[in-house]
């Protein structure tokens, strides 16, 4: 299990030096971080929220959770998510994210999570800590369209790009070599109209092609040098840096996953801890006002642990069905988000364990520079070794990793 | 006359403008062009002119096999195609331009790429094609 922990920590350190790069003076701040929505954390039962709002994916994301103890200890829960279709050969232009033609491939994510904590209610008891590995998938069945604000920003960007092409054509026509280029092109056309070319004509024909190519490339290279000075370039840059995808409307996501438990922390001794699938849907309000979400979730627990005087005892199979809702209030445009979620858990086909419920209040504050501070407080589902509702109280700092890039002045 | 440019060669040359002849015949078969601009999440607009006549304006994203005329009708004409690719924050820094023609004597492919060093920067790609039977 050390190998897995070392892998995740190694991955973190691999990403960390990028944060420490030289700070460049900028006039535009870029905050791209979205709250992580990882099915791997959900199936491991350590997600801050069970009901996740939809988010546009990046090809790769890394989450670190439970950075508690005043952030003095190494976090014990990690997850990474990959959007395999966004890494593939097929490319999706920005405008192709505003329709449902490619929803599945654009939203499909695979996630893997690792945690080393005790069972619910006993997370910090060292003797009960076991390693768990979660694997999950998630994709959208119905994805909301862009908000009017996002579309407006995209239109501005597109107009700037049209202007860029107009500027390029105007530059070409004013270039000192343009008249000569035109002449050579016309000469080539004259030769083309001949039914056949003799040796001399063919030689001229080929020379003209070489000359035209050379001149086109020269004009292009010279234009590349002046391109950043143009008004259209600046307009496109401004439009691109303020662009942020926001969606509003009904959405429906499917998630599924499986968690493996390594009870004695040995790789060759594992069992399925939990498996399940769930639908998350609702109305996403585009980071404005109130968003309302719901969840329907089936979970299968092949083995359950019960507390006994002699220690933990293994119980039978247990299936649960959860349903619940979550309301999110965007207090200040994704800068400060308050939410409350409630879930009811029914136990299917068992009288040993009672139904349970969860109610968690959540606050998320965007610190800027790709950092978010989140706070959760509430009552979790009953565990099988602790009753009366486990307290959910955690503060997480979520940091976005990735290379800083200079912003042009 | 037409050539296939390998990815390696394009990376080495890294030019944003290019010119090539494209060999056609005297048939009525359609000539089609395709453009795959930029990497995932980048914004692009493509416009095209055939002999100074605009045949494509303000086209966003990929262009999927646009018919621009028949072999016979295109003889001796120039196609000028421009694509503006803008890098978006959080998306890959590498912009690219993948241009293809089919319907003539043999398929043609040209690929070029440029990596931007500033957030939100744009790259303008241009390709000129001369349709010839020689």
C-alpha cells in the first residue's frame, strides 16, 4: 500500500514545482479551479458532498482531501481524475462544448482515489485504519447549455478572431512583396491554361511554385512578428482570458464505482468494500442564485463490520438505497457558495441495520489564484460501529496544480 | 505535386503560412476540404476565398469536408484559407492546423503547429492552394 501512497505523493510533488515558478506581473487573474467532483471519493465515502454539481472537465485533475490537523500532517486521502476522451486524437473546439452531440465523450471521466482512515466515526483511530482504493466513472446523460453570459463572451471572442483574419488579409495586401506575388500567381495561371508544358515551361512552372511558396511563407513569418501588436490580437486575448464556462438548465449525470479494502494493508489481501451506481440530476443555475440537485444511489456492501467486545466482527452483505437533495446558493458569483444537502438511506433486505440519514451544511470560498477553502458541518449516516450520527466537520483547502504561464502585457 | 507533410516535418518548420499546388483531373468529381484547427477547448474561426470570392465566412470550429467545386471547375484557381486559433486559459498551449483535401488525383494533408507562450494568445494560419492538372 505504501506504493500507492508514494505514487500519489510523488504525483503531488511532480506538480508542485510549477506553483513555485517565478511570479510574473499580470493584469488579468486566472482562477480556473472547480470544486472536485470525484466518484472515487464518493464511493470511498469521504467526499465532502455526496451530491455534486456538474462541472466541465480538464483532461487531468488531482484532489487532496482531509488536510486537517491545522494542515500539519500529510493528507491521507487523494484522488485523481482523467478525461480519456479529452486526451485522445479527436479534438473538440470550444464551440463544440455548447451542444449535446459530444456530451458523453466530453464528460466521461475515470477517477481513482486512495484513503487510509478508519471506519466512519473512528477515522482517526490508528488501529482501525485500513487502506482503501476507489475506482469510479462518471458521465453526463443530459448536459445543460451555456448561459447567455458565456455565449456573449464567446461571441466577443469569435468576432475578435474574424477581425484577426481581416487584419491578416489587410497586412498581406500592403506588404511590399504583394504586387510581385500577384504577378507570379497570374503567370502560373497562364501556364496552367496550356494543354501541355514543354521542358522550359515546366521548369518555369515549378520555379513559380517555389517562389510563391517562399513569398507566402515570408509574408506569414513577418506577420507573425507584428501579430501581437494588433488590436484584434489584444481583443481576442482579453476575450479569451475572461471566458469561463457556465451552464444553466436541467442536467443528469451517471456515476458508478467500486472500492477495495486492504484490511491488513497488504496488496495481496483485498476485498470489495463497496460498489454502487448513482444518478445525480437537477437544475444548475449557472453560478447565479439557487441551484437544486437530487441523487438516487444504490450501494452494495459485500462485507460490513460490527463492533463487538472482542473487536470488529464481519457481518453479512448489505445493500442500501439513498435518495436526497441539495440546494446551492451562489452568494457572490462562485466566489462564495453556501449549500445544504440531505439524504435518506434505506437498507434493502436487512433488519439488522436501521435506516439512516445525512444532513450537511457546506460553505465554499474562492481564495483566488486557484485556491478554494471549503467547510462542511453536519450529521453523516450512521456507521455500523457507531450510531447516533457521525459528526461531519472538516475544513479542506483545495489547490489547483499546473504550470503558471505569463500573461502578455 | 501534392505532398503529405509528416507531423515531424511540420513541427520542425512551424510556419503559419504555406502554399502548395494540388493536382486535379478533368472530371466532375467534387473537391472537398477539411480543417481540424487547434487543440481541445481552443477557439477557432476559419474563412476561405476562392479566386477572391468568399466561400466560407466566420466558421467556428472544425470544417468537415466542405465541397468547393469540381475538379474541372477549379483548374487554375487559388484557394486561400485562413484559420485563427486562440488559446484559452487552462487549455493546452499548443495550437495546430490540420488541413486536408480530397477528390483530386490523390489526397493531400498539411499540418502545422505553434505553441503560444502567453495566455489567450492567437495564432493565424494561412494556406494557399493552386489547383493544377500539370
